[in-house]
DNA sequence: CCGGAATATTAGCCAGGCTAACTTAGTTGT
DNA sequence: ACAACTAAGTTAGCCTGGCTAATATTCCGG
C-alpha cells in the first residue's frame, strides 16, 4: 500500500477536481475567457496560422475559427495572409491584444502568487518539486 | 530566486494548463460527461437536494436543474420530495445510475493509474507529497 | 490541366455556464 | 390570521466553447 498507483490515482483525481474548480473561480469575470487568453498567449511570439493554433490548443479547426472571429471582433487580433500560400490565414496580435494579454497575465499571476504566499516555504518547495512530475503526466 | 512565489506561480500556471488539456483528453468519449460524473458522485451517499448539489459544484441553481434534467432523462437519477418541506426536490441515484457511476469511476481510475505507472517510484512519492499542498490551494 | 490533398470557413448541433422572471411553499410580524 | 418577505426550484433566453459535415479555395503531382 505504500506505493500503490491505483490509490494514488484516486487521490490525484480528487485533487484535480479541486483544481478545476479553483481555476474556474480564478478565471471568472476576467476581460477575456480562459481559452481566449490561451490563444492570445500563442500569438505572443508572432503570427501563426489557423491549423497551428488549433493543434496547439487541441481543438478542431472550426472551433479555432470561431475563437479567432471573436478575438478579431474584439479588436485583439488581426487576420493576415501568407504571400507564399493563398490558402493559409495568419493571425497576429494587435497592439490592443498585446496590452490585454499583458494585463490578464499580470492579474492571473498575481492571483496565483497570493495563493502561494499563503503556503509555507516548505510547502512551496514540495509543490515546486512535483511540477515536473505533473508536467510529465499524459506525455506517455 | 530560490523561493519566489511569483516565479512559482508562472510555472504552476503552465502545468495547470497542461493538466486541463490532459483531463479533456481523458474524459472525451466517456458515457457520461465530466460534470455528470461529478454530480453522480455527489449522490453516492444518498439523496441530496438541488441547492446542496449546486453549491457543492459551484454552479447556480438553474444550471444544476438542467444537469439533473439530463441525468433524469437518461434514467440515471430520480427526483423525489422532502415530506417535511414541499419546496425542496431531492435527487437520488437509480440502480442504473449507480452502475454507471461505478463503471465510469473504474475507467477513470484505470486511465490515471496507467499514467502513474509510467512514473518512477520516486516520482510518485514526490507527487503524493504535493497532493495535500495542491488541495490546500484556494482554501485560503 | 485535372484530380486529389490541404487550408479555412460556414452551418447546425450539443453541453454547460449565466441572469432574469416566475411559481410555489414556508416564515414572520403585527 | 394574514400580508409581506424569504427560500427552493424551474423556465426562458443568452453566451461560450466544443463537435461534425459540407463547402469554397488553393496548391501540387502526374
């Protein structure tokens, strides 16, 4: 029972549910939704094509089309074209989108930071040690 | 920089996004959605009232009404009444609901267990140590 | 230059949130 | 005793965010 993957799985499952609820509360009422924030983040390094964005966010292309439409309507991104291939549409941040991204990131990090400051230094160290393990999950 | 909550927050943020995607993949294509599974779980200990369920899942009452409607249509739960207060509706698992819950739980745990078995014993220990800390987040 | 592959979009469906408005039933105060 | 308030649920209508199927366009290979 000391190293029982099944038992651990049950505990992980419980904690995961807790984290999902926490995330929902964290994100509620921000000026962009969680998904929009994610997409904006993908554009930080420069223009991307639709297919790339869809893959990166593990959604189908039509889903991403709708997302980008909304971001475009909000003035946060702009569509462009690839001169080398007329089929591809590129998407890039507008100045406003870049500002918005920075602001939201700021807010999210600040929120999480506050949560983490409520922990002891030991607890933070324990958490930090586990992050690489968590990141490894699902890569198998 | 060795114990910097802000820096840790950024890493946690990244890992959280990874976990959300992992969860989405895990859950896709199961016979009940993630939320339905959660509600069924809440009913395992016996009948509950609508308000309790809504609070427990951090949603508004109308949202829970719709959820329960769907579960009722699917034959997994049944509505009842509180003899002491005609305003309250109770919700309980049907036999089929109980079976379904068991099956889905089995599948989810099995899936996660497989992921965890891919880790080393040390990594599992690291993860296990961090779970109480993660559970503590957001309770402040 | 024609047929198949690749890139996006449109349309239409569903789950799962929300608020506002409504009904019904208990509770309270005079 | 009853009017007014409060509590519990539901209904209606809206939004986001997924999906698939169908459709345009464009590119590329023979």
